[in-house]
C-alpha cells in the first residue's frame, strides 16, 4: 500500500527572465515502511519536490496523495503532523534559545498531543529512542556534538508520531563515522516503527546504505527509477552513470563495476 504518491507533479517559478520549471511531471510512490531516495545534483529539483510534499510549496500542477487521501495545499494539523522533516543542518534547525527538551516538545504543544502533564515523559522517551539520555533535555543545542544534534532533530520528528519522514540531506553536515551511526539509527527506527522515508540527497554512497529504491532527478524530471541494487549495478540513464562514477571507490568489486559502467559511455 502506498503511503505517499504524486501524480504529474510540477512546480514553476516566475522570474524576471521568465518561468522556470523546477519540477516537471513527477509521478512516484512510497510504500508503507519503504525508503525512497531522491538523488541528483544541486538544482535538480529534489528539494522543491520535498517542499511540495511537506506543504511548504504549493504545486503548479499535479496532485499529492497521502494515506489514500488527496493532500490540499493548505494542510490540516493532522496532515502536517503525519509528515515530518529532518533538516540538513542540525544546529540551524534547533533554536539556540530553547533547551533540547523544549525543541523536542514543540510539536507536542503545537499539535496538542496527549495530556500536558505527560509531555515531558514523551520527550524523554523520544530522546531515549534515538540513543540519548533523557536528562539531555535540559541542555542547550550549542553544547552538543553534530551527531547528537541530528539525533535530537530525529527525536523531535518522532515525538509527533509521523507516518512519513522527509530527510533532507540529513547526514551531509556530519563526518563519515557519525554519518554511519545516524544512518544505522534511521534504518533501525524504520524497522521498529514501520516508518516511511523520503530521503533527499546528492550522495549516492549514502543512498546505497539506506534506500530500497532510488529516483534519479535531473533538471526537474525523474530520469531513472528502480531498486537500489539495480540502479547501482545496471543503470540505464547516462546521468545516473555519471553520478555513480563520482562515488568514492572502496574495494576491487566497486572498481570493476566502475570500469564496466565507463565502458558503456
């Protein structure tokens, strides 16, 4: 069953030079419990697509369906709660004037979730679910590491009990070791909670470790869509092959695949 689907979704922006087609006729779906990655270079339209799914931008054309229902441009609180965002930079996404706990609790208060007297307990449970001690709720974001702050951003989203997480470059600001830990956490949470992910990234090395399927976006259009393994081992689009060729090679098998793909150019 699809948790999210888009039907011929497009977004145009008016500029002094004329209309710019940021996203053009994108149709895709995300199954319950699935991670779909949208990959592409800067300007490919992937973040614009994510912002339409979140309701930040209204589509110029096309429709978005969530859990079987048409999503309007103006979302209800229930609809906003069900689709949560984890942003790229965990420090800028957390208010430095709020404690960690206050940031995580914000969604609970905004959507009036549960009894007020129980909300700090929910906050502490959310922190523990991402591997952080409950007492961390008293600390300021500036006192924490990048990996800890990103875990807090994930905890804040999870506290709202979403069905879909939109992850916009969630590990690009982290070093390689911390990145691996956050990706492992995301995989564990998806299995435990039957969450669905829309994973926005330019980094195919990350995609291979987290996504079930990959949609390759170029100039606002999907040029290739398939299972992750198929995309990496037998890509059809030249643009996809060029993206894969930029992924760092870590072993002989990957070098052999790189040479095979290069021979098809």
